[in-house]
C-alpha cells in the first residue's frame, strides 16, 4: 500500500463532558484546563467542556442529547433563546472548533466518553478511511492498561463539519456519576499517547502501515418488551453481561426473562456484541449493538509540511 | 445462657410493604415492585397482607434519584408534621402521604414490616440495613436470611449512629429493613443483582410466614458492621473533589482498612493514606449518589449482636 503524506496536525481539540455524567472525561478536561499553555507546546490543544450545564448537574443532558445535535440539519437550524440548550451549544461548539477559514479550526478532535458497558478502551470513528484514528489505535496498543482496543464505525456524532479527523474515546465500565481511578488513569494515558503520536508525526516520523481490527456496527437489539405497556420483560443474560467484543453465536443466551425463560440470539451470523447494557440506551431502545469484525489495512503515514489542508 | 423464660413474645407481623423506587434510578427494586403489582403470586404468603409499592413515581418516570429532595432522608418529624401548603417539595408531600398510608410512624397502626429496595454503585454485594441493634424480630430475620442465602454472602449494616442515622422511607414501619444490592450503575438493570434481591425477599417473606404460623426461632447471634464515620473526598476551596478513591480501596467494601493503607489518589497522582488509629471496614465505597452528600465511603466496625429466641405472642 502506498505511503500517504498528510499535512501537519497543528491544532487538536480534547472535549469532555459531552454527557454531563461521564466523569472521567470531565475531570480530565478540568485537570488539563488547570495547566496553562506557555506557547512551547509542540501541538496546540484546545480543551473544551462540551456541556458544562449538564456537568454541573451531573446529568447526561439538560434538554436533549448534545451528542445527537451535530447533524447538518441541527447545525444549520435557526436557534433562539427558547431553543433547547444543547441545540444552542452544538452550534457554539461548531463555530468554536469547526469552520475551516477560521484561525481556530482544529485538525483532530477527541471526544471523551464513559460507558456502563464493559468495553475497555474503544476509539469510535465514522469512517474506516480515518487513517489517523486507525494509526492512533495501533499506537495505543502500547498502553500499560489491559484494555482492548477496538474501533467502531458508528454514526458520527460530535462532528463539526470541517474537522479533518475525529474520534471518540470511550472507556468502560464505569457507572454514570462515578469516577473510578483506574478508568481516569487509562483515559489520561490514552490522551497522552495520542498527543505523543501527533508530536512524533508532526516531527517527521514515518509510521509503518499494517493491519487493524475494526468492528463495524451492523444493528442494535432492543430488550424484549411487554406489547401493551412497552416495559422491559428481561435483563441481559448473565452469560452475555460484560462480554463486549466476545463473539456471539446463533443460539447463545441473550436475555434472561423475569419469568425465568432464556431468550437466545436468533441471527444467522455470529457477530460481536458491544455497548452491552449501557444505562443511557434504555430510553433509546438499545440493549446491545452487534458488529462485524474485519481487518483493515492502513498505509504508512508521514507528514508533509507542504501538504495543503 | 438462655433459659426457657428467655423467649421474647412478639406481635404477629400481618401487614408488610415492599418499596421500590425510593430512588428513581435504582432499577432492581423498581422492576421487582412493578412486576409484583402486575402479578403478586410470587410474594403471596399465608396470613400476610403484602403491598408492593413504588415510593417515588415521578423520580422513577424520569429515571432520576429524586425530583426536589432525597425521599430517603425526608421522613423527619418536621417534614411529617409540616402543614399541607403549596410549594412543599415533592418528596416532602410524598413522605406525608406515605406516612398516612403506611404509618403513622411510631404508632401502633403502622405497618409491621417494610422492605425498602435499593441498589448501589459500590461493590457491597447483598446487604441488609438495620436501624436498631435491639429489634429482635429484625435480628432474627436477617439471621434467617443469611443462613438461607449461604454460601452467597449477605452483609449486615447497622446504622444507629446518632448523627449519621437518617429518616428513611422504611422508618415508618415498626420493623424497617433496607435491602441494598450492588454493584449496579444507576439506570441499569443487571440480571445477577436483580435475582439476588428477588431471592433475599423470598427468604424474608418465608421468615415472616413461619413466624406468624407460630414457629419459635432459637437465640442467635448476628455479625454486623456498625456505622462509625463518613469520609469525604479531599476537596478544593470551590468544593470540587481533588482525588478519587484509590485503586487499592476501590471495590474493597467490607475489607479491613488499616492505618497507612492507600485511601485516595489525587488527579495529579499523589496517594493519600488512611490515618485512623484503628482498623475499620469501609462500605459504600464510591457510591455515585454520595458525591453531593460529601461521602467517598463510610467506615464501620465489626460487632456481634445477640438476639433472644422469639415467638409469636399468643392472643
């Protein structure tokens, strides 16, 4: 595969608190904001508390999920004082981080999240041609924390329209409203390694290409529900609970009904479950997501300072 | 030494309530109670009136701990005697209503036993919470439950601390029992946690049925953890936490914490050690709802409580 030259990554955004109760990112961003930039940093980092109002209240969102307010429609909709807070905020963030012409435009954005699911550390990207994200993923395998590293090709959320590359860093399991020191440390190390990669890249290092396992979302599975009341009638089966990224075969247990019955996976294809029992997804009708795994080849990667952005 | 005369004769326990959703995001109890409201077959017992009840329906609707104020702190004498005026916090209104339905607290008309179902983000496993070291009925019941659940461990937490004790929803009853099962994130239903809580309740109701039928329960002892102290996170002058529960303490509920053991890890990597003189047994370690209550964990000390034999009083 031919090596690819890319422009310098001059400006990076690290966002925490897109969901106000996902605490590792919130505390990490607060720590980063305490450190004053002195102009000698090799990479300019803008650190953002995305939804400070929700973070203040320690809730996922105040009126509507901020992480769903970055569609083209939402970003161009007219807003007023009476618009939902998060709709106003997404446009503010887009203006702060997005527009290409502005001096503030960022090249890469890392949005920090936690999940109640046992995902380990995941990078989420919306394109399997997001070579930077895939290279960073490869680089993060140096982490001392025993977290599995996977990339899901999921719908783009915090996605200001003109950022070149972006990803979310999702770490679980952590209950919402709690900060666990091991999770915080893993996120801190993950962000640091990402910065190290960017600095090495900018200084001219060639990153060898190779292969990365990528999990691509296929579908969501909802809980079994009562047909009249819509109330859930089962919990994720104990054999599936906490087994994110472990292959689920046709016939494997999926749900344990309150009545005692086991419901099994009826799909024809063995798939990889993830976001198993994420607390915020009950209201979205998602008990777990299923993904296909494939190996993606990434090219060698190096900086060319003359490369236009 | 117990003699034939050391049998406490106690009143029959005819009216029992099971509360779920005292906190609207603690899902095991909410799910169990809703299930039993639809179909009560599983909780029916001879001679017992058992009422499953959702304590805080508005909080349950929003999947949040409370609307205006914590219902599980709202059953104070001041609140319960507050006049019915507009503008009362929702949970104070609710406390007054529940006191009318299941109390009045402290009176002979109050429900005999109330089980209040809770979950925690702490790694407490199955825990039974008592408010009195001298309630023989409750002591015998938890002894029965612990034996029935074995080898699954049931810890018993006793909160009789004059300052740290609080006015719980269940305190309306003559015999209040808290069920606390974790770890489970708020807003999440884990199958194993759900089934543990369900089994604990099954044994509790079996005990009451047996007691009411005239069975005598011999003298027993119960290992308990008695609440000592609340330990807060280190905080800055703005009240923000500056450290997290140390990885060596995280998830180590009920395990001994000795002087010099790591307790907190600051965000910039410094370890804060426990400086207490005596070994303590921490619990409620890193409970999400307690950040705002200035509590990183609670310390307890181990104690063995003795209970007389009990038997239903003859009419």
